[in-house]
C-alpha cells in the first residue's frame, strides 16, 4: 500500500502507513457511516472494537494537536521566564554597581576634602533600604 499512487504523495503514504495507519482511516469511515453504533472486528489484530468508543481511537490528530500546543505553550512560557529573569537580574546588577560606584566616589571626595562622611553613609543606607524591596 505504501507504493500505491492512489493515496497521494510519498509523504502522505508514509504518514498513512507509519503514523496514522490504515485502520484509523477505515475506522473513521465506519464510525461516520454508522454513527458510532455497533462493533467492528479487526481480523489482523484479532480485536473487537466497540464503535461507541471508537471516537477515542479516531482522534489521533486531536491528541497530536493538543500535545503539540501544550509543548509550544511550555516553550513560550520558558522563554518568557528566561528573558524576564535575565532582565531583572541585569537591572539589579547594573543598579547596584551604579550605587556602589557613586557611593565610593562621594566617600573618596568627602575624605579627601576632610568633610564628615556620616551623612553620606546614612544617605547611602536609606537609599539602598528603599531599593531592597525592588530586588526582592
């Protein structure tokens, strides 16, 4: 059957033979014709199929679509969390570095000019205590 041209292109024949299976095609046709009533005996696999429950067997594309969409959703969620986390960490590191350099420059200036550095330390502590809730 994989070499028959009546099914379509080579890709569709491979998909039908190895992914979907001819049983699914026949089962879909029978359930559509008889309206999910009755039984079907598969002599090759020696199994009796209840057509009332055959809709579960025929929904391979629905399951594949649901599985694919779930995986795509997980991928996009992971990418979103990755970029959000890296942006927040980058912002925190840049802001901390900028504050520390500003404090070091001001402290050096106050010590060289023999100015009191108590108010500078107090200002630095208050500014950073306000910045801590942003980091958390």
